[in-house]
């Protein structure tokens, strides 16, 4: 598995791949619909799978003494790692943002801990749709990417809009660390959902790839 | 010991059926799989390597079955001793050889860097080059260098002489012979040029439209067919159904027949064909004679 993960970072991703993190800079503008900024990670996934096709990744993997199941799991873990890195960078930028602007975000939900809990739910939704669908027909990327991104965005935008609009949920919309308990609760819930759905998605992807024929 | 054993292997696609195929390859020998485009050579290799799911049959490599339940690809215990390329595809062609090698060697605990470097030097390959910058011959040599560094017992190459000039092709085939004697490995390659197998192979497997026409030693292969020529009155039904590549003119007919069917050739001229003639007769479209009753219709 270590060798497979090394392959992911050495061959699949190039230094140019770091450009995928640039859109996170949107977190530093005064007001915006910030779930969209966090969703740019899906562009990173898109670049990875499109490069797969160009680079004949499946054919390369077929030559390695690793089962297809291990290969699918390694790719799933790579995507999870990418999402978590995106999340951590986003959280760091939201701390910068807290000190940069004295007022909250009127365009959508504030980028607090609850926001990142919802971001994890958005990523979990994407993984649940994308990973099994991609490995049921590798190289057919439109439905897994398009469907996964669209539904994940609907979930992310829907939940953050509810928090921003409903007065009953206003305690989750603090611009900083106020009402930390409820915020932490949402973040922890998001983390549990992310772990659970990503685990389910990875196992289903591993089952699906066993039906693949080159 | 048989490095490779194929028993009743078949695979059906819409409009195409491979097999059933039965063959064995002893350790230290070289097998050429010959056939024209669409004969099923790549499908056969994929079935060998468990990359497509056969409908029937068993493949054993190093006396171990390649199918483990429904898992695709070779089981790791076999896969680490088999080096292969498929369908002229060069994965990660835009990467430098050094990057690909550094990634690849992580999967093989027994990777022998000394062997790898010596073959790279012998082949004159620069690790800083990108894979797509290499000529087709050098791309094959790179696969050979990485396979030899892993001490592969079996190397499988899909059409390694495709796109090569005649002299390059001959040099490549000579290299195959050298490898199997020096490294004590076995090698299977596909080709659409029957002369390639005459140059270097011990065994030839001839595929035509998915059917294994013959699997034998190269010497026996040319002896297992006969060129037949005769007047139309000697073209019996048995002979006609046994003939390959039959051509009929007003004066008579020509075709090729398996030696075992020689008894049908009474009254005809027969002679042993050259190797390239066998492929011509096996592959050319048949021009069947029109019988009297067909003419009446």
C-alpha cells in the first residue's frame, strides 16, 4: 500500500498539481458563498482521473504485483488525503480571515468549525457517489465526476444556506469561536459522516473494480 | 517444469470468439504468437494475464492458477515474476524513466539495481529521457531492463517488433534469444510477421480469427502444412473442406492443407510450403468453387 501511495504522489500528481489549492484564496475575500471555494477540491480529483486516462494508469497498474482491490483503495485514500489537506489549508485561511475582517459573511455561512463540519459532509457525499461509480467503469468519468460534484454541492450549499438563513441555527453561524460547543458538535458529526461514508465508498469501489476488464 | 500452461481457454465477445486454446511452454523457451490483425493475440495475452475474465479454461503460470476468485490481474505472487507490455500502450509516457523506475522498484523487494543499471547501460538508455522520447525499440528494451532487474521468470511482450525497421526487428529478436539463454527466463511475444518466429522462437502458436490453428515447434510448424495444387476433378468435398486459402480458376485449384489430411490429396501435386507461404494461405480470402448444383440454381 505504501508503494501504491508513493506511486500516486510520484506519477499521478505533478508539482503543477499544487495549483489546485489556489482557489482556496477565495476564502480571503470579504464575502462570498464559501462552500464553492471548498468544492474546488473536486477539480483536483477531476485532474487526477483525467490524467489517468491520458497516462494509461490502469494499464500501468495492471503490470504491478498488486491486486486491483489494493489499487482502488490506494486511489480512494489519495482522494481522502487530498480532501483533508484541502480542509486543513481552508481552516488555516479561515483563521487568517478571522483576523483580517471584523465583520461576518453576509453572502453565506461564516467559515467557522461548523462550516468545516458541513464541508466534510459535502466531501463524504462526493466520495460516496464518485468512488463506486468511477470504479464500476474506469475512464468513464463524466457521470461520476459530474454527478458527484453536483450532488455534493447541493448538500454543501443547502446545509450552509440553512445555517445562514434560519434564526434557529444562528448559533452555528458565529464568525469566530463563539458558541464553540455546538460548532464542535457539527464538526465532529461531519467527521464521523466523512469517515463512515468514505469507508463505505472505498469498499464499494474495491468491489466494483473486481468486475473491470481491460 | 512448464512456465505456462493453458487449458481449454476461451473468451467470447460480440462477433468474436477466442479459443478454446490449449498449450504449454516449458521453462527457458520462447513462444511466438502469430496472427493477422484481429486474430485475438492481445485478447489471448490479456486472458493469460487475467486482465479479461475467460469464459472457460484455466491458465497456470509457474504451476499456479492465475485466477483467484473474481479478482482481476495476476495474483501478486505470480505478478512479481512476470514482466509484460500490452497493446503498444506506454503508460506514463510523459514521465522520465527515472521517475517510472523509482516508482516501479518500490513494488519489488528483490529489485536488483545492479542488473537494472547494467542493462540500461547495455541498451544505451538515458534515465533522464521521457518514455515517449524513446524509439519503439528502446521502449521495449526499457521494459526488458525493468523485467530483468526483477528477475522475472516470464516476460510477455505484445507486438514488440511493431513499427521497427527490418534491422531493428532482427536485432530485437536476437536479443530475445540472448536473454532467455543468459537470464534463464521464458518469453512470449505476439507478432503479425511470421518470419519473426522463424528468426528466434522455439514454439509458434498460430491464431486465426480467435482459433488456435496450430501450436507446435517452429520446425514442425512448416512441416505440418502442405501446398496442394491440382485439377478441379480432384477437388473432392473432403479435400475442399480441409483446404485453407483455396483459390479456384478454370484450370484448377491451389490451397494449403494440414499434413494430417494428406490422404485427401489423391491425384494432386503437393509440396512443403515456406513459412511465409503458410501465413499467406491461412489469411487470404477464400475463393470457393461453384458446384454444378449451385450453378443450376
